[in-house]
């Protein structure tokens, strides 16, 4: 094929004039010369009207895509200078602000009641019902009430998933607008609300450019602090009711109810960038923040108590806290450079060892002193506050939250491989029994060893390093709070026994809560068998009995990626119910089972779209909870709040309190849905329905064309939303096509589908499933709370999906479309540009593969849409989803972005000729542009074509003049001004659109 012709920069249309005095709607740093005469509201109305015209035409012209037609219309208007780049930038800012405010409104309605007084009243009613279920009868015995209050019913876990789609300042604005209150708790006045809206209108809607692990950790600490304050408020309400009903016994209480935990900085699954020193330093920061919180509480109590005997005890507590805080500050300071510097590591180790006494490693003494102060006071209000302080010390000790460590099962297997002769997969039926016998023998003979930071630094295997980290943490930072040890991709009982062996070896058996993460298809189908096989080991069984806990984690993200989100929820629920039977069979009804759901805020990761109450019941279906009650097994539910999307619910105090109120309602209020839900009376239909989805999605995942769809633009339409490092390859080469969805992690996988306009991971396969027995489907949607809740996920996903949008992104890569445009344009320069783009796309040959998978998705989606329409009509129950106005904003954003992609491709045809540099050819570079990998492309172009020659010797004084101008004097300022910078600027706006789409959908991925 002939090389496509490239064009001179002089062929580009001139930059539009700028005039006028009005105030533009832009963030502080505009990308194009500001057009102060632009009116984004007028432009939006014009484009909406044009889009509506194209929509109406498409009813009689099925071959015309209204999204693509609007994109072409916008391109023509830019070419003719009817609108300026600045006008487009201002319109995107306007639409982004609209989407931001839509999200803020949704947060408020999603959480439900946010008035703190009303939520407090609701919690009082819940606690009163525990003490006195029947108002006509006496209260239950104190010990029974105490047993309910002093156990964890729910756990809130803050994770570091890459969902930081905006910055912390705008996240706080979201939280305040959602709660209707400012950060102090005052109701928002009209002026205060207007000020917040103005911040959103001029804010830069993107993640921090330096989104580091430290930034994420600070963000999580703010959320955790608000959660702790909300929890202390809950404890105060508990004590208020207890004091009223049990006036002689209430002081003995240590309320728990809800635990708070974090894995930010401790999640080493797939992250080589987090060092052992990072993890210990961040855990010390969690400790320091809690010590300071306790000091503030104690200082207020001392002020209110004065010089009474209780005040003297509190002063002793304060002195211990002050000394511990000072020691912890010093430890944090010397930890920063410890990972790669042996002398600094030794210094850090000495600081840890030397601070073991003064730094406090447990809260036992503080709890005793709080009790002494309590015994010394008669004042009921002060006594309540002292009991609250003691409860906080007893429940979360020396940390703002409990610690969750995570690694992958493969890392564990690699660590033990030589000792057990592991030469195949751990679950290989030929060797499985031998491997289990070998690891059981190792556990039986394990004698605890001691380690120090030198041992940790010398260790080569990541799994053993993690156990050593935890051992050092347990010795020197927090010696009493249990630590969760999460194992991703667990598919074998062998994995759990390896974890137990290392726990025993490093003296952590009593402290570590070993938890498999069931997320793969195999694990979800066999998770109960894995647990049962582990329990056949006398060592594992004894470990569970001794700790009194069995912890299991379910991954909604990865399971949804491979099974489809709707099928995943069915398999997870089925596994939960089977686990109840396993524990009962093994006589373990005296333990507590911890069920941790690592879902997200997005529908693609188990974040139910209707309300927080629905989200909690979607994750932990009432019938599955009742299965444990039936077997007399205590359950602690846990769920994650992931990254920026999850933390937002805890960035305003009353919003955080409202979230905890919804949590308590879900676990303490009587659950009526557990009885007579018709979905459980028809197991054959249910099994076949979800099996059809699973089969469809399994086939889709294995289709290489689906991988191509995920990889063609990939995550380049979004900003980087997490701190995980991205390898930047200077020698670009041709982009490698994605060959399987497993090459993308779950959140990027889902994020790509959102940005392409069809949420296949949630709606995929539903057309096939709903068409099988449509009457039964509609009947269950109308009568089954569990089934309806699952279908609401699908309905919402359908409301933010659009086949025309996906088709427009795919047809942008159709060489035929570009040639058709070339045949119709009257502009010779534009004709050559269009032909050049077509030639490049022909070489890449993407369109045929994408069209094939599009037709596959299209057929199923059309069937689903028809099924949902019939159900809504027959039942009178409207479909769940975004409103027409939000949908219009979404469609317009997609249309503008398609136009920007076209703009970038056309600019790419003007890149000057160059000989291959750094192994990079022009064809490879243009392929990168097609894949929207723009930043490294522009970096390479700026290096190949420098805009000036700094330090050119020809310009220096050599004692005589020279009139010769050699090649070294040639610069490429024109290319930078008219080609490279505009390309980079259009790409920046393209990613801003990605943030706006995320706002309207509700969350990343």
C-alpha cells in the first residue's frame, strides 16, 4: 500500500480571531485563546437542536448515525470558524459542571435522609428496639443487650482503588452539595450553595496531576476521620438509650457495632511500587492521627471536668498520648528514606524498637485509665463521654482504622514452592493431596521465628516480606488490633494453609484474619468446597476455633468482568448460602463469619444505583443473611468504599453520619424481605436465567474482537485515576492490540465500556436471558424484591447506554467513512487529509473486527430493550435510570468527543516527514494517535521537531560576522503552535469529557 500523503502545516485553517469582553466559562488554565464572545449556553442549545434533527432523520434513515452526523457538523463549523476552539472548551466546561451538579444531587438522594437530628432519632429507635423489642414488655436482660451492642455487625473498609476521577477540593464540594450542608454541618444558604456551584463551574475537573499514594492516603484519612466522628456520635446515642433503660449497668458497655478499616498503602496485589517502608510509615500516620484525635477528646473532657479526681486521671492519659504521639512523629520522620538506604533503615529500626514503651503498642493501659476516670465521676453526661472514649480505645485502639493487607495467591505459592515441591497448579488433581499433606506437615512442625527490619530487607519473596512487615507492625506499632490478610484469586484450600503456615512461622497466628478473595469463575463455583477442604486440616480448623472467626471476601469487580455483573451477584449469593451450610456441617456455629464485599460505587462493580439502602441489600441479600441466622451463626457484613468515588460519602460529617445510619438500619432493623420472595421458590428459572447471562458473557470475554473493542481507545479517554504506576515507553513502537480482557484490570475494563457508550459488563446477556420466558421475567421483576433489585442495575446501565454512541466510536475507524467524506468535500486540502486518514485506518484494519462484536452486542441489547419496555408497560412500574435531561447531556458529550477524535486524526496527517527515530516510524506513530495515546506521541514529536535550538553556537561571538544560515537554524515553531499544541489541547478536552461522562454515570468503572 502506498504511504499516505502528509500535508504541510500551512494547509491548516488559520487560528480563529478572539474578541469581546464577556466572562468565559473556563477553568483557570484555558487551553485555547479565550473567545470572550462565546456563549456556551447558546452553542449547547444549537447542538441539541441539531442532534434532535439527526435523531428524527435516523428513524427513516437507519444507515445514518446521529452521533456521527453531529460530530461531522461540529467539525465543519470549526473549519469555517463559525465556532472557535475556545467555544468548544467552554461548552465542555458547562456540560461538565451540569454533570457534576447532577452527581451532587444524586449523592443526596442516594444516601437518603441527611438531616443529623432525624438520623439520630432513627438510630435511637433502632437501639431502643434492641433493648425493648416489645414496648408492652420489660426490656431484655442487660447481658443480652450488651451482647448485641458489643459485637461488630458491619465493617466499612476504605480501599485505594483507582477511582479518583476529580480532585479533593471538588470532592468536598460534591459532598457538601449532596448533604445540603457545609463542612461545619451548617445548612447551606442560597449564597453558600451559589458559591459552591461557582467553584464547580470554574474548577478543573480532573484528578490531581500528582496522584501519588501519599495523596490517596491523606484523602482516605480525611474520610476515616469523619467516619470515626460519626461512629463516636453513634456510640453516644447507644449510651444515651442504655443509660435510660439500664441505669445501674450501662457504664460497663463498650459499644462496637461498626468497624472501620483501611487498606490504603497495604494492598500489595500487583503493586511493586509500594515498599515495606511506605507501608509501615503510612500505618504510623494512621496511628498518629488517632492519637491526636484521642488527645483532643481528652483535652475537652479535662476542660469540662476541671480538677476533679477524674480530671487527674485524664491528665495522665493525655501525657501518655502526648509521649506516644511525639515518638510516632519521630518514627514517621525517619521512615521516609528507609527502604533504599541501609543506614536510614537501621535508624528507623532503632526508632521503632526504642519507642516500643513510650510510643505505646496497645491501648490496654489507656482503657484501664479511662475506666478509672469513669469510676471517679458522678456526672451522667461526662460518664457517657468517658464510656465513648473507652469504646473508641477498645474498638480501634491505636489506629484510625483496622488494617487490611492484600496480596495475590500466586505470590504465596511462589514463596512456598520449593518447600512443598510445588511443580504444577496447587489444585492439580494429580498432586493436590500431596501438596495438602506437605503443607499440613509444615504447619505441624512450624516454630515461631523472630525477625527485624534487616530480615525484611534481605527477603526476596514478596509474600514472606509481607508477613515480616505485619510482624514488625504487631511488635512496634499496634500489638492488639487484628489484621486482615486478604488473598486475591484464591482457588485452592492449599493457599489458605500456606497463609496459616507463615502466620504461625512469624508468630502471627492469633493476630491474623486470613481471608480468601473469591472472584474468579472457578472460585465462585467452588468457594464452599475450598473452605470445607481447608477445614479438614486440623490446623486450619483449630485456627478458626481459636480466633472465633472465618473471614471470606467476594470480589464484585473481577467476577463482574468475567461473568457479567448481573450473573456475578447470583453466584456470590449462592456461595454465601452454601458457606452457611458448610459451617453448620462442621459444627462451627459458635464462630462469627465475616463476609467482605469488595464492590465499588459503579454499577459495573456492584454499586447499586437506586439508594444506599438498596446497595447494602444488593451486596448482602436478606435471604442469604437469614441462612446464617437459621444455623445460629453470627454474621459481620463488610463492604468497601473505593477511592475517590467512595470517600466522597465521608467528606462531610453529616453525610458520613447518614451513611452509618443506613448501615445500622440494614443490620439492626427487622428484615421483611427474607420471607416469601418468589425468586427463591423458582430455582430452575433463576438458575437458567443467570446461567444464560454467564454463558453469553463467557463467550463474549473469549471473543478476541471484544478484547479489540476494549483496547482500541483503551483507558486513553480517561485521566489516570489512581497512583498505580503506568510504564511510559519512550520507544513507542506500534501499539499492541489487547488479546484478552484479563490484560485490563476490572476498573479500567469497566471504565472503557462506560466511555464507549454501552455498559456490556452489566447489560450483556440480558437480552438472551429475558427473551427466554418473558412473562416469567416480567412477573419476577414485579413481585420479587431481590430480582427487581438486580434488574434495576441492568435498567440503569441501559439508560446510560446507546447503540448509536458505540457505533459512532467504531465507525470513526472505518476507512470507508473517511473515503466517503473525501468524495463529497469540495475542499482539496481536506480531501487529501481524509484520504490519508482512510489509508492509515485501512492498514490497521480495526473496523471489521469491531463491527462484528458490535453486531453481537447490538442484537442482545435490542432484545433487552424490548423486554424492559414490555415489562414496564405490563406492570406499570417505570424503569430505573437517568432522566431524559441527564441522558441528553451524555449523548451531547459523546458527540463532541467523537468530533474531537476526528480533529486529532486530521491534525495527525500534517505531521512532517521524519526518518525513523528511536525505532519509531511514522506509521507506528499514527497508529498510536488512532488509539488516542496522545501524550507520548506529542512528547516524541516535540523531541523530533524541537521548536528552538537553545545554545546554538552560530549565535555566539566568534570575533567575526557570518551571514550563512545552516540547517541547524531551522526550527519547528509553526508545527508546535498549529499542530502539536492543538493536538494536546484537544486531547485534554477529550479527557475532560471522560470525567463529565463519569459524573453522569455516577462513578468510574
